[in-house]
C-alpha cells in the first residue's frame, strides 16, 4: 500500500486514494479527485497506447488515464499473478529493444513500396489514413527520444502541447499532411532509429518522463512496441495485408492482462472481485500463461485473437477465444490494453487478420 501511495504522490495530476489495493487480488477501491471508483473525472485520451484519433477526447483528461495505466503496468496490480516468462518483468531490455526493432522493420516492409494512393487509404481509425498512422508514430517517436535525451526539455514541450487543449494530437497529424509519402516514410524511419538508439542505452529501471507520470524504460519500450503493432494492424487492414503473427505478441498480451481492471473502470463499472486465468498459444505453439491455476474464470485461445481483442482491432465474436466464468466473460466485453476512453471498436465481421 505504501509503495502504491508513494507513486500516487509522484503523479503530476492531483487525486486522492480512498482505499488500498492488494497485489494480485481484488477488491480495489480508489477515488480520484472529481471521480469515484476507478473512474477518473471524465473521459481521457492515451498518449502512449491508444486506438482512435485524439479529436474525440480531451488532452487534459488524458493525463488521468495515463497515470492509471502506468500505475497498473509498472506495479503489476492487475488482479492476476503472472507465472509465465512472457511477462515483461521476465524479458531483458535487450530483448525488448530487439523486438521493437523487429516490429518496426515489419511495418516498414508493409509501407515502403506503397504508391501515393496507398498512403491515402482510410484506416479503421475514423478520419485517419495510412499516412496519418505513420506520421503519428513518427511524431511521438521524436518525443520519446527527447524524453530519453533531455527530460527537462521534454517536460517543457509536453506542457506546451497539453496547453493547446482538445485536438492537439490531431492537429499534429493535420500539420504533417503537407509532406509527401516518401517524406513521411523517411521521417518515421529516422525518428524510430533515433528513439530506439536512445532507449537501448538505458537500464530497464531508468525513469523517463512521458505524458503521464514517469515510466521505467522497460515499460516505455513495451508500450511503444504495442503501439507500433496496433497501428501497424490498422495499416495492414487498410491495405488488405494479412500479417504473420509472431511471438512478439507476448508483449501485447502482457499489457492486455495487466490492464484488466481498466476496461471496467473507464466504463464506470465495478471491478470484479475474482482473478482470471489466461492461457494463450503463441505462434509456434508456446503457451503464454498468466493468473492463478484452478480458478473458475479462464480465457484460453490464440494469442493473436486475444491481442486483437484487447487493442480493439477485432470484435469478440470474430475470435476463437474460449471464455469460462462470469468475470472472464464480462472482461472480454470491455477489455482494452490502452489507456483512454472506450472506443467504438470493430464491428463483427471486420477482422481481416482473423479471416483465415
């Protein structure tokens, strides 16, 4: 409790803790200023792991969501006890960096030969074309490099961006639309290389500022990898490309499991009292597992299906996940691995990655 409370005090937005948490189990009772339960004072937008254009939400309220998501992720208060090497705490910094580079290379392979028309194709994120997905990644990669190389300079730039209010991130996307496709591609490649080099020089426990509270370097890299994978899925769907899933899905799964209470919280729903066991089959047949063995609530199936669902890149009905128990069933209806308000998600039948 004291460790959690100290992290609360470190956050740069005021809120109060009304009751404690127990690690790896429920119930949770938290009260933030202006809100109740797990619900912050209004909606929010995630600056690190998100899925829809920022014009749909508030920059200032986003900070509350980022704080909650970070605390869940860095402290591991997710209502499950993770027993698999797939958990981020069992992955070295060098492995995370290597996986981030591999995820980046795969995305560049998809977009590097696009003609101008391909860059303008709409993606499932309403109002964003392929070019917008890539320029968005590039802009925040540059911001991440600043966070690693010049923390104080980053904080000043962050505060200036937040001061612009609602729609600031979408304005950044609009500003980049004057760039030619090749310029967007080159920007992303260079920005990602700079960011990756800067992060590779850090220890996993080093702290970096971001648009919420500071994050560990390992958490930061994992979140950027998930962001790349999720936006890459939007791009792939727009282009009609079916990507080959990889074991890097374990990072997305880790975030999805750790964020279990978050989906309930952002909808103003009570946090379930029981844990959930998650058993996922990674590409190649390796089983990634989290949560106590023998509990009645279980989610089991392909890691790809789970990761698409928790990033809202597919509808639950399009997956082959086996779900047992009331808590697990309720979770699958609200699951989200990103901070921010619940989006509309995908309608049934709109999951090209699972069509085969």
